[in-house]
C-alpha cells in the first residue's frame, strides 16, 4: 500500500517537457511536464498475511484511529488467490500524531463469512458496513456488529465501490463504477438492531 500526504504537494516548473525530471542545473524542479508533484511518504505491505488489498478506509470512531483493509473475493472462484476462502477485514491502529500505522502487526483480523465481493468497508462505533457488488445487477449495503442481529441489506447502484464516512454526518458515501452509472451518492447509515434478549 502506497501512502501520499497532500501536505507534501508542491508545484514545479511545467516547462521541462516529457523527458525532464528532478532538479535541473538552473535549480528548477521538473516533473515530466507536469505542474505538481505528490511524493510518496510511506509504503506498507502484507508480507506474511497473504492479504490482497481491495480497499482501505479510516475508522475515527474508536479510541484510536485505525486503518481498515478488506479483501475482494468471489465465492467458489477458482483463482491462485484462493478466492474460495472467506474474505478478510484487517484493522491496524494509527498514530494520531503522524497518521502512520502505529504497529506493524494487525490488531484484529476477521474472516467475513457470507460477505463475498466486498468493494468497500467502513467501521463506525464497533459496527461494520460493507458495499457488495453483484455483477451486472445492483449491489448491496450490508452491516454487521458482533453479538447483534444483522439489519436487512440495502440496495445500492450497479458496481458500487468504496465507502466513506464523515463523523458529523449520519451517511455513508459511495460511488458506482459501471459505465453510464458513475455516480457519487450517499445513503443513511443503517441502524444496528439491539441485542436479542
């Protein structure tokens, strides 16, 4: 996973052309004719986990912010990635001061049984919400919280993608990636039913 910070975005001279990059003899910086450069600040991999990143999101609703990564897998799909195994959701705590991963070992790994074709995942107050694709049909939004019954899935656009949540809103944001159906939209955060007595 490659990490970039918009705090590090800087302007360079666009005059360099398609073959000019880096610091020039006159002290100017060129970037293959581009006007701006956004350098990579960090990189992480999942050596040892065999994790296949599909999406990332940040959960700021827990005591310490954390990074959530989920896998996209098809049920019964024959592939070298072992797509017949349940996809996983992994959480890494973040350093609140730097935004970097605070520890290299994941602090929680869940096998998401029954959650095939995960395109997006967010955590809100201990509950998880997933956007699931469904081929050429409309996708769905499903939710889960440990020890609670699941709410009914909600319908989304065709080919839904990542999810995002802003703490001051009671909405999830997503987008569709199907040709002719590329919309950015919001849906209400599904309420999680109370524990069964």
